[in-house]
C-alpha cells in the first residue's frame, strides 16, 4: 500500500500527517496495540455502559490503517458503535459534535445505514462540521450498485468505495447517485476487493474474536486510506502553502488528480502522491471551477465540437487551453 | 397489561444556540413532568437526544424551539 499508492514518497519528504487531528468515529480503538501505541491522543465513548476501548475490533482496524499511512497524525477515537458494531443516530451525531469541539481536521466514518438521510439531522451535522473546517470522510457502503449508504449519500460529501486490484469497483462496493444526483463514491481505494483482503490490526479485547491482526475487506477499510491522504494533504497545504483546505477542495482535487471516470462516474482510485501534487499545483478554492468543468465534460463528448465552441469563445488562448486540457484530458494533467 | 407505553429515542435539532439553551433549560426543569427524558446534549450541533413517548413529538414542536425531530435509527460498520 505504501508504495502502490505513493505514500512512501510523501513520507520520505516529511509529509506524514504531523499535527493533523484525525477523528476515528467507530467501535473505539485498542490504543495499546503495537501499531497504535502513542498515536491515540484522545478517547471518548458515547456508547452507554461501554468503556472507551474497542470491544469489537473494527475501530482498531480502521485506526491502524491511518497510523500506518499517516504515521504522525494525531488520532482521536470517538466510540459511537458498540461491541457488536451497532449504533444509533443519537450516538453517531456525537462524533460531529466532538470533532467540532476539538478542532478536528479529518473525521473518518467507516459506518453507515441503509436509510435515506438527505434531509435529516445527520445531514445538518455534516454541513455544520464542514463549516467549522472538519473534513468528514465516509464509507460509501457495501450494498453493491444502486444503493448508497447514509451519510455518504449527503450531497458534496467525501465518500469512498473499495476497488479490486485491477482498479475496477469491488462487487460489494456501493455506487449510485447521492442526494442531489452527484456520483457516489467520490473515489476508491484498495480497501480489499473480490480478489484480496488487507491485513490490519484488530483488538485482542474483541468479543467477536480475539486477535491482534485480521485480513479484512470493505469500504470501511478503503475509507481510512483516503482519510490518510486527506491528512497528508492538510499537513502539506498548511505547512508549505499556509492554507487550510476544506471539504470542497478535497472533492475537487480527487477529480483533478485522477482524470479518470469509472462506473457511477466517480474519480476512480486516488494515488496519494499524485493527489498531493495536484493539491499543491491547483491550490484551494477551485471547487466551483472543477464543478463547472465537470458539467461541461459531461455535456461535451466530441472533441471537435469542443474545439469549435472554444474557437468562437471570447477568451484569451491560455484560458481556452486550460479548459480544453481539463475537459479532454479529464483532469489537471499532473503526473 | 391494559396498554403498552412505547418510549423511543429521538434527536431534537434546535433552530439556533438560543433555542438550544432554552430547550435544555426546559427539559432540565420540566422534563420529568412532560414525560421527556434528556439523555445527552450536543452543544456544537444545537441538538439534544431525548427519550419520550412518540405522542410527545407535537408538544416539543409547539415550543417553537425545534427545527427537526427524528427517531434515532440504527447504524452499522461497513466491512464484509
């Protein structure tokens, strides 16, 4: 994973997620695990009658992926699912409240519900957290094609699917339209597919099965991979460029960094190195331009038609060149 | 048993911070007499979690402090 998705190249130049606060809203984290020791800076449980530690194992699995790919990020465990991996909206909402209160940069949610939540308190919580600078990253769900999980369906949110080794979506990975028709998932990562699983930490205190590691798959595992990419990008933009990216920047860069379109229209598998380079090159605040170009791209499929339109467009040649390269090239053209 | 009392957990989302503060005060002082139990507070979201008979939903809306009331539906993890 470190090499396949370009993480190692970023680590070698000091982009490791240092100083970035990542909330893991899950079943808790077994923070004494060798892969996580010293990396969990805060723990809280909103599950009644359960301690902060992970009695399931899932949260430990998710946190260990972040600890590996963004090794200097500060992890905050918010327990909102119980030992069986179940929770309620009333518990889940605490993750947003907590993330805002600590000034979190990224909030990883490898959880979901099959209900429609386009107009709901979780959608309100999402937009409120985003307005405070939190970047929520959601698992798109494991329902296959045609059904997207809540809260991944919320319009404009960062949702992550899981891909097979060949880059095609895994059969279980949800895809479809979000609340206002936007393609979900936004992007994919190698979180385990039909042909492989990934080795992660597990909680030895789990009531499901006691183990220190597990080979597991799902959009739950793909999500922390992208959360790690976001953490590294936040650090790079904050330290090198002096700006803090927001949710819309993260969405925009996903499309611009891959330049590919896959089933359901998402951005495909995102490479960490390419993503960070795109963020640095493009900069913040390009979300509206990206959405505009995205719309144009879907309307104009014929290159000759596009050339004709641009020829008669009263704009400087370099503006036309940028528009043409974005539409025909399918992205920012960074490599 | 002559009847069954159903108590459901609800998410109560207030209009703003002022509404939230007034609702929390109302529930803390008169919650028991209203039959509404305050379970937890989410001050950053102007939201509270309560436990009550679904028949009381209208009573909460009538306070004018509440924007949305939603039952606390289930969630689960996304691994296969």
